[in-house]
C-alpha cells in the first residue's frame, strides 16, 4: 500500500487531533465551529472513488473492506441498476460508521464481517469473496434464518445491511435512477396511479 | 437602504424596540413600521438573508458529507439537546442554537429539552407551520375547571386579528364549521390520500362527535396577488421547509413580515445583540431601553426607545425580565405579582399510534405534503372531558406508503430484495396525540444563583415535568387512537406512550411564565399583553399564555402581537405611553 492510499484515514485521524488541539486553545465550540465552517468538512465529504477497494478504511481493514464489497453485491446485486459496491456502499459504510455512529456499532460491524469470513472458511473452505454467488447468498440467508449463526450475528448483520441500503438509496444513482426523484414536485396530489412497473419516490422529506 | 437596515452602535432614540425577530418579533416590527414608527429589532443572533443564506436548500442527500446526518463529534460538542428535534440534520443544523454556548440547568429529577434558534427569523425558519385559531372553549378552559387563571380575552377579541394575520401570512385549510376549531381566511387545503379519506369516513361513522380534517398550515397553496407582490410564490411541496424556502412557499419572518417592515424605511435591525436586561427608570416607572452584549465581541452597548416589545421567545423574554432586577422590582422587572417564571407549559405530544392499511396498492401520491391530517380535539369542554383527566387532545398524523427506510430492515438477500426496496410498500397511517398541559405553579423557570453563560448572563434553571393529568391523558389517547384505527379496518395497530421517556420541551410549544390576566396580583400582563406594572413594556410571545390549549400556538402568537401593537399605538397617540 502506498502512502497516498492511506491518506483518508490519516487525514481523519489528524482531523480529530486538530480539533483537540484547537479545543485546548479556543474552547471546543469555537474549534468545532471553525472546522465545520471552513472547507475541511466539505473536503472530507464522502464521495465514491474508483479503486477504494484497495484502501484501508477508517473503521475497516483492507481485508474487511474487500469482503464488505462482496457482501454489498450479494445483498444488492447488479440488475438494471448498479450493484452495491458499484455505488461504493462499502466505502460509504466505512465513512458513515466513522462519522455518525458509536464505537459499539463500529465494532459490531467489524465483528459480523469477521464472523462471515470465518464461517465461509469453515463451511466452504474458501474466502467469502471467492465463493460462487449462490453460496455467498446462501451464507447471508443463513445469518438471517440463524442457521449456524446466533441471534446476535443476525442483529449485527441486519444493522450493517440497513446501513448499506441507506448508502445505496441516498447515493445519487440510487436515489435518482433506482427510484424516482422529484427535487421540486411543484405541488401535492393525494392520489396518482401506481402499478408494478412504477417506482417508489427516492426524494424524501427526512433521511 | 440596506446599509441603514443593519446597525450596531447608535445614538438614535427609537419609537419602539422589538426584542427578537421570530414569528412575534417580525409581526410587531411590521405593524409598528407600517404605522410610521421608527422601529429597532434587536436580534441576538446573526443575520440570515432570505434565499442567500439557505445553504442546505435544494441539495440531494448525496451532496452532504454524511448523507444528511450530522457528524458525531459536532453533535457531542454542540448539539446534544438540539439533535432531539425531528428537523435537526446536516441541512438545517446552522439554524439551531449551539448548546455549548447556550447552557441551562434543570432541577434534579426533571428534564426539559429547550430548542433554540437564535438568528434573524428565529424559529420562524424552523417551525412546523400548523396554524389554528383558539376557540372560546380554549379561552374559557381555566375558568371552567379552576386550573390556572382565566384568560382576560375571548375569541371575539382576537377574531379580527386572526383574520388580519391569516390574509398576510397565507394559511391553507378547509372551512369545517367546528365550534372548537374556528374557521379562518383560508387558501385551498392540501389534498388527502385515499386511505386518509377512508379513515375520515370511518371516524365520522363510528364517532358522530369526531371528524378528521386536513391540517391547516402556513403554506401558499394558491398565492394571492398580494402574496405574489411580496415576492412569494406557490408552495412546491418539497417538505424541506426547515432548510429555508427560496420560493417563500411558507410563512417566515424572512419571506413575509421583515420585507414588509423594511419596505416602509422605518425598520432597523441590530443583529448579534444579546439583551442582558432592560433599562428601567424608577422615577417615571418606564423602561428606557435595553442593555446589550455583543454576541461576538462581548462588548456592551445600549439602545433606547419610547416602548419595548419583548418577542424573544417564551423563555427568552422571561429570562430577560428575571435578569432585569431593580430597586422596585428585586425579583425581576414587572414582577410585582411574583408569578413571573411560573406556569410553564409545553404541549403533551406523547402517544403515537401506527397501523397498516390493506388495499390501495394501485394508488400513490405525488409531491411531499408539508402538512398532515388532524383529528380536532373532541373533549373540548368539561361535559365532554374524560372521567380520568381534565382537558383534551387532538391527533395529527398522515398516511404514506412504506419505502426502503423500513423495508431495508426486512429479511432478504439479492435481486428480489433489491427490487422490493424500489417499490412502494404497504400504506401506513400514523396518529400523534397533541394534548393540553395544565398550568401548574411548580412548573417554572428561575435564574441559576451562580451559573452564567459566556455573556455573563445568569443561566435559566428549569423545573418542569408532566403531571398525572398529562400521563393519564396520553394513556387514554393511545387506547383511543388504536380503537379508531382498528374500527377503520387497519391491521398491525401499535400504540406507544412516551411520557416516561420524553421530557417536556420537544413539542417546541413552550408557553406561559409571564401570563396575562385581569388581576395584577396574579398575572404579569393585562389583556393587551401590556405589563400591569410598567405601561410601556409589552410581552407578546408565548410567555403571555394562561393555558396551553390544544392547538398549535404560533397563529395565536401572531394575532396577540398585532392586537397588542394596535392597542399600544393608540396609547402612544393618546400620550398615555
């Protein structure tokens, strides 16, 4: 891994150190305000980058990220719309966990990825990423039906899955291509026709 | 004109000082300016310009660092209380107060979530915009059951002023001829969905004294020529109002009252001016002006005028009065009665009922309705009260089809699961109880004896909790709402009560603490929101309320304010002020 590839993680650790130092100097409200107010937070805004698979995450190891990319594609495979990893849901999950969730939740996501990895080697004698798609799917279905997995595994997995789904449908392609997006509806109508070929709204009031 | 609009140091003596620029302050300033009075708005926060400063507006979730969520670190350090508000997110956070700079304490064993919006426009940028008239059953409630003192006004006193503010602000709704919820000057209502119409029919069939109506809300569903001439346009049904609305689709100080006031040339605004206390002249028994501490530099300055209107929010106005101690008023200005700070109320929003409709799979809706349905209070006078508790509640709510936000938690892996997430799911109906909170002396605010904020102002100490009446009311509301949904054929109906987990404050309908009343020994303000003690001092925000009533209070803030200005102007003309 090159130094360049490590940058996002380093930058974010620095960000916390930077805020801590500023806090000592100015008081934390001012410090965080400065950080929020200048370009730094915007610079750190998460956006999809090709090749993120090769990077170390903010929460996840490189191996966990590679595994997570496959998990994303198993949950949300490519159809007429992009797959989970094509919209970088794995990178999103890493970034979002770091910025918006507690350590406990970060840890449970790492734990379930390790469990998946361990179970794949145990049951299929193979890394999850190398399994045929059918077996990848079978393994994740087993978590949800708690066959060979504990209830805690299922709870951890459901949390990670919902985070991936959130990442998918709040991405530009997810919100505007996989769903219908109305930035400016122009008015409200209480009843319009809907059939099996219709799509749900991707534009929501609250996320 | 713009360079004269915002001022800092000045020697000028104004006709009127209006403290605060939110819903009430905006109205007070507009009304005085249009009558020709030189008016200074004193705003503790920064300037927020209409359109220009709506930095979160019109962006998709992917354009935010954390897809609309707010960074942990920032929340932890600055927004631990504000984050509880449903409208707090990465696109709106800059319109919420900074908890770190705005500390307050609460009595042991109590809690209060004080939501702040200290900038030009105040909470008018963030409000939920539901707009209802109070009825005589509301104004009579305290007198009828003996809790709290009687309101010194009745519906007829306020009705013409409701009409005036409704025409200017633009309120959409349907006339219903309900005695407990008077009709107003309405723009067309938003549409109901088919499931909502079905629930309405069922409620009216099973409960002849109940109905379900479209919520009344301060949105321009069909702007008048007058609204268009103000630079406002039709509501686009984005329901992202709290980011700010460049269309001026909803009422805010920025979209409606401040431009009208500025147009007269009589308006001046002193931003970043935190009012420390009022300047009181013992000899003449008049307030002369205000002492201000600069929000940024912490330097002090003073502003002077003939009249002072406190429109600084319920707790803001009371905090200023409490901190204005003089020889005559050692316990806070205009507090000869001793009730200043007491009888704090919020609304009791503590029962939620949710159920699933069968059918209507071939129907959807278009646009995001910035309003919901309302089941008006049906226990609005003592003979209709429950036997278990006093007063009543309404239900707000609405229907929608579920989406990936809930189905993302369901079982499923792969293409079929992914496809399901892109489909509109079953129809759901949610009802939220909106109950009255009784006025109680014990629910109060005072100045903390030692703690101060960064401006050196004593912190507010809040002692407020739900009483048995509020708890019993919500238990009943949960059961009643559940029964209404079940009778309409909904499935999987669940109800929850949150009085034991949710502290007062989060309805953001805090009222009381400087109540009106006929008797100067029991109240701070008279029937015109004028101090009993000091004739040139008025408080026209929620602090003046004698009871919380059931409906949302903001429209009544507006009507009380314009009525008070009219009265004050007449008193000024007659040289009594």
